């Protein structure tokens, strides 16, 4: 088991560390990261998600419906709870609260879950990992963009449901949102692309894991770190509350052993970079989110290994 953990986790955290060091030492610009964001969010991840999901058979996809619904429940519940906490207790603006909520509610499946599950649990779990990215990309990610846009348009005067809905529709035009959604439709109806199209998607998508890890490290390297009570609770929510909630819900609904394991471990992955990436375009990078993200990676290498050991021993 030790070898499995090392094989799965060391490459991931080395990639994150390389991105962090490159940003801190000036080898990569950690302030103007637009080009790297476009590479990851508009090309690499959408292609990886599209090719992985489209190759899934309709029968396998139907078997994954309960898993997708449970992941949706876990992500949205933590997102909503974090948003309310940020607004009421931390007194953050709508924009800052939405960025913090996405950082907590959407684990870094793009950079961590895909390589971790491929190395540890096989192809079936890789589909679950891809679905977790698709769920976050289709639900709470566009909601965050909608809240950011609506808050910017209101200039702090308060947002309306109509503005949020219109912004949500515009957010659906992002490749990281529509690509997995289109792939789900295609897989359900048995669409098969020509071999050259599949190879093209796989080639472009092969850059997803490495580039997402580097981007996460670079983004984190530009953030100021300050540890306080809010950062502590953010870290606890990411590394402990969400996986415990996921474990409890999957057991409550009597899901299969593999699904309990996969959903719990996905929920135990450190916070995602989508929130800070989206927020950067709207000048919304709350210190609690950036510091919580850094803290979650500082402790995440240990807590994720513990969760994997617990799931292997008891489930």
C-alpha cells in the first residue's frame, strides 16, 4: 500500500511544487497567467474531459448516474454552506464569498483526481474522476462566474436573480462547461468520433494533468499566506468536513463500496484553483481563499494519504 500511495501522490505534489517554485523564483510569471489559464481551461481540460467521457459506454454512464448525483449533492451542499458562512460570518462581498465557496466546494479534481485514480483504482474510477470535474464545471463553476459578473454589474448595489440567471447562461459558453456536457450527451446517444478526432482530443487532453498541476502551483505562489481562524476553518472544511459529509451521505444511501471510496477520496482532495482563476478576472481574490488553498495543500499530502488508507482498510 505504501508503494501505491507513493506512486499516486508523489508525482502530483511534485508537479504542484514545481509550479509553486517556478512562480516564486520568477521562472514563470505568476501575476499575468492568462495564457496558462487559457491553455488549461479552454483546451487541455475540456479535451481531456470530452475524450474520457465520450469513450464511456451508455451502460457504464447509466451506472454512474447515482455517483454523479451524489457528487453534485456533496459539492453544492459545501458550496452553499461556505457561501452563507462567508457572507454572514466573514462579511465578505458576493464576489469574494463565491470565490471562497468554490475553493472549498470544488476539489482540485482536474489536477489530482484524474492521475490519482488512474494510478490507484483503474479505468472505471477514472470515469468517476472525470465526472467529478464535469459536475463541478457544469454546476457550481458557472454559478460562481454568474455571481462574479452580477456583482460587478451591480457595482456593490446588490444583485438580482435575473442578473444571476443571465450571467449563468453566458457562463455556459466556456469550453470547460459545455465540453463535458456535450460529451455526456454524446456518450448517452452512442456517438462515435473518427479515430483521428479521438487521437486529436487525446493528444491535446494529455496536457491536462501536468498543465493543471503547474497552473495550480503558479497561482498559489502569487498569493499571500496568512494563517488565522478563518483560514483554519477553510482548511478543515476542505480536508475533513467535505470527505466526512461525502462518506456519511454515500453510506446513508447504501452506495456500492467502490462508489463510497471514490466519492469520499474525491471530496478529500485539496481545494481547487477554479475559484481563484475565475476571481482573478474580477479582482476578487480573498485572502481567506488563497491562504486556505495554500494550507490545504500543505496538509493535504498527509490527509489524502490517510483517507486512502482508511478507505482501503475499512471499505
